[in-house]
């Protein structure tokens, strides 16, 4: 068994070294490893289905304990051309809002399945990300991809997530809510991407959420990321034209590895003419992920948002403490505490949250 | 590489200092603000009004502090803006984009209002609202949702506050559903045109519009004319409903105001607005849309 694991680890190392474009799953893993998104994910901008390398990484290097036999041959590939994967998250949470009784509940947060069909290897493929539960099935991503997602230009057409900043697992992070660009807001359009050595770049033209009912304009989004083994920096921008008012978003984000700690930072500015009177907003995130031991990660996050930069005393902050334990391939346990601070007269801006999550993936 | 590694201790210290600065960036003290973080107006209150079954109260207690965190401005999911200026127009009598056969709010019928299905977690599509509940924020309690239910049962009347905001703006169309952006997957039971003011219903002729099915491609030639009936619900004088006389088959359509129609689109204060874009026949085209009838 030890011999097999050593071989697998060596294969991973060789594969990583051979790739000019290194990867990400949870973005802290990307910073920790120095990889770009496309090293571990089929989607060159990260998230969703893991490729063979990503599956192997998740089986061998991520968990505290590897399991012999059962998962040795699993790479998600059903045939040479069809690969599948999935994520199921279920949790128990207790929310406490001042002046209200606490709420606690078990919930199925999501069950998603992914599929990638390769029509012409390294050139043409179809990708689907479907949320199966809770409630009815809902398509998140479905697009045709043409070109190389590892080195060179590619193009996507269909419905997909927009590339903007850190693709965090927590879609309620202030930087994701304020920018309005997250893994809950896929959009329809086209993406032109470029991957080469340390560079990743995307240029998207999509409908834009503002035009969902008016059809009066488009959203243009662009992102450029430069990745080195222990650090990376990215810049992103998005501009939406709409008859309800234009919206412009800009962001800077960076990652740094210092020993066993991966640091993630992002700062975003938004100017939204579609809000009454026009409004400027800001949001920031600083996250530290400490890989305590193999399979153990301590995540500390501090967040800040200013919902109107021209109004004083309305800022909000949020702090999270989450322990992530990955005992086995395909299983992660998360437990954490989150505290919100906002203006004292608003109870929901001052809530506390305790969460426990079971995450199964393949 | 060595020089890079030697930077690690320095980088760690920079990160710790930066982290300390971020953590020191405290939340606002709320001075001079109302409960939703907006500057107090003279005579305003820093505390929320008690929750009651009217839109002013629902807006202040639910839509603004909870929903409009995401559902506001140009980034609002599904184009649904729930800030005080827009919530009524984009909710009441407006078909849902996720399930177009259901109205977001159907006055008098909370069970068949999509907003209730989303809040109570039995909608056919998508996640329960508020997004992330119960994982990252509390769900609305049954008693809180009961106030929204009651507001709908009572006819889903507009808010006095929203009416004040809109009164200052010129009369305009705020949305058309369906639109030219996303095809509808079945024949729409109605086409909705939302305005920002209550319309003067006496100026609108119920037979003033029709729907044209266009030839494939960019040709403006109509292959079919579908008669339509125009109505305005007394529950929402800002939403004009256009009812096709028969189901629309798959194809590309446009909604047209009849040439020589006596209809005028004006509000109850007498402000009028020219609606649509002239076509090759001199008629006004309000919108185009595609219908995809799936098997």
C-alpha cells in the first residue's frame, strides 16, 4: 500500500511539474499548492468537476487517511470521453439573531452533479453542472467549450459562472454578495479565455442580471491572474449596461503561501447607478488557511463591507472560524462559528451562526 | 528560489499586520442612520416599524434588510429588485422568470404566489429564500411569512413610500416579461408591461395591441397575427397585461400597438409616455420575444 501511495504521489508531482499552467478547488488549496484552477478542475476558471489530476489529489493528498483498493481506479471517468463528479453538502446550523429566538435546523444544502463530454480531445467538449437538490433540478452551468484550456486560447458559449475574484465555497461572503458575482449567479453568453504559463485571462460578454427582464444591454467581465508558486495576484472588472442604470465593479485579489498558511485577500469596489440615487459600495476579505496536519485545515476569515461609501457609520464586518477535517477520500467534515457585526439598530446585521457540515464528493 | 524563500518571514509579518488592520476595521456605530443603514430623514425613526401586513412594513422589516442585500440594483438575481423603489412593480402581477406560469405575487392568492413558494421552500425551481437559509442565515419564520401572506390576501396593495419615490420620476416602462433576452419554454399566458406610475385606465383601449409571429431570421415579415386583449388588474395599476387570444406556437414574436390605436399611456397625474419603437408599417413595437415549445 505504501508503495502504491508513493507511486501515486510521485505521479502527482510529475504531473504538476509537467504542467505549465498549475489549479484550484477551494482557492486556498490553489494558493497552498501554487497551482492554477485548470490543474485540478475541468472548468478553467475553477469550481465544479475535478479532472483526473484533481480527483487523484483529492484521493491521495487531501485526506488524513487514504483508502486502499476501493478508490484506486476511480477518476470519475465513465468512458474515455465522459467524466462525472458530484458534491453533496448537508448541515446543521444554529442561527442567533438578537431579540429573536434562535433557529436551528438540519438542511440539505446542495447535491450537484457534473459531467464533461469530450468530443475532440483537448479541443471540443460539453460541460454541465446541475443542481439536483434541494427542490427541483436547476441548471447552473451548461456550455460548449472549444480550444485548449491548458495552454492557449479557448472559447465557451452557453451558461456559466463569471470569472471574478476568488471563487469561494461560501457564496454569502461579503465580496461575493456585494459584487453580485458568485456561483449562484451564472449568466448566459460567451467567454474567450487564455491560459499560458503563469497567466490566466478571461473576457466575457453576457446578458447581465440587470437585463433579465428588460433586455436592454450586456455585461462585460474580464479577469487576469498571474500565478507563481508561492504567490499570485489578479485583477477583475465587470461593467453592465442596462436601462435601469449602469453598474461597474472592479476588484483586486491576491494569494500568498507562508509556510503552512495560505493567505487569500480580495478588495472590490462597486458603483451601481441602478440603485436609487446611484451608490458606491466596497467589500474586502482576508482569509488564512492553516494546514495543521494532513487532512486538517483551520480557516479564519475577516470580512468587511461598506454598503454606501457616501454614508458614514453603516459598515459591516464578519468573522469566521471554521475547522475542516477530511478523514477519508470523498468525505469532509466542517464545523465553525461565524459572527456578524453591523449597526446596532439592525438585528440581522449582528447575528451569530454555528454550523456543522458533512460534505461528500466524488 | 532562495531569495523567494527568504521573503517568507517578512511576508508572514506583513500578512499579520494586514490582518490586524482588517480586524480593526470595526462595524459602523449606526449613528444618524435608520434601522436599514440609510441616513435618517427629519422625523424618521432609527428603529424599525412593527411588522404588519402592509408593504411599507414588509419592505422595512424584510425586503430591505434581508432580501435587497442581493436583490438590488443591476446585480439583482433574476432581475428582481426588492429595494423600496422597485419591489412592488417587479413583484405584483409579474410572472416569475423561473416558473413563468406563476406570478411572483398574485393578489388575493398567496398559495399561488411564487414568492411564498420560495420562502416556504416548496418552489419547483431553485433554492429557498432568503438565499443560504438555514445554513448561513435564518429562514423567515412562519409567523413572519404570515404577514406577507396576509398582504397578498388583502390584494397586495402598493406602499405609500414607494408611491412617493415614483411620483417624482417621469412615467416610464420598467420591465417587459417575456423579453428578447431569454426564450420562454412554453406559450406565455400573458405578457406583462410594468410602469413606474399607476396608469390612467380610461385612456387604454382593451383591443389596442396584437402579437405578430415573424418569419425565421431577421425578416420583419409577419406570418401570423394573433389578436390580444389588454387588461389592467385593479390590484396593480402599474402592470399592463396582454393576453393572447390563443396559445403561441414555437417561434419569434413581437408585441405591437395597432396603427391608429386610440390608447394613450398616461398616469393618473396626466403624464404620458410614448411606448415602443416604430416598425416598417408605422406601428409601435413594444418588445420581441421567442417561444420554445418543448416536447
